[in-house]
C-alpha cells in the first residue's frame, strides 16, 4: 500500500534556464506540492517540519510577488539580497531558501530510509 501522493508539480520537471537558473514559481509550486505528503507521513511527527517548510516557502513567495519579473529565478532573488546586504538578515528569502533546502534534504533522507525498508519512524528520522 502506497501512502504517498504523487505531486502534480515535480522538481524533476523544472527546466533550468541556461544563465539564470531555477525558475522561482515552478520551484515554489513543487515545494507546495510536498506539503500534503508531510500530512500523510504523520501529522503529529511532521508538524514542526511542515510548519518550518511552509513558513520558508511563504517567505520566498513574499519576495517573489514583490516583483515577479525581476525575481523570476531563485538566483536573482539571492543576488538581489546579497547586493542589498540583506541576504543574512533574519527572515530574508535567502535564509528561507537555505532552510528550505535543508528541509528538503532531510525529507529526502527520511524517505530514502523508508524506501530502503526501515519500518521504525524514529530510526528513519
């Protein structure tokens, strides 16, 4: 029995733009698509992960919607914040992206453990 949902938007479907990098909108859609999976994995166990995950997605989206054309890639957002001297400021989109990446890496590691047969959630975590 499979308990995972297949998201409509997948990271593997995102087309990188030669010089500009990862399209912001598609990346955020792929991240949002993971949220229901966290609920399926365990609403209680994954509640803090989900809250952190969604919070970081929202921070990046808030930056993106201020100027969708200028911030159409994640790289452009980070470069803008670096040049403005705010990349390391708490709640910056750059900081949110860093934590989102860490969350995705953690989730990938967890799912890999489960896929490889680990039945104990605590051990997999």
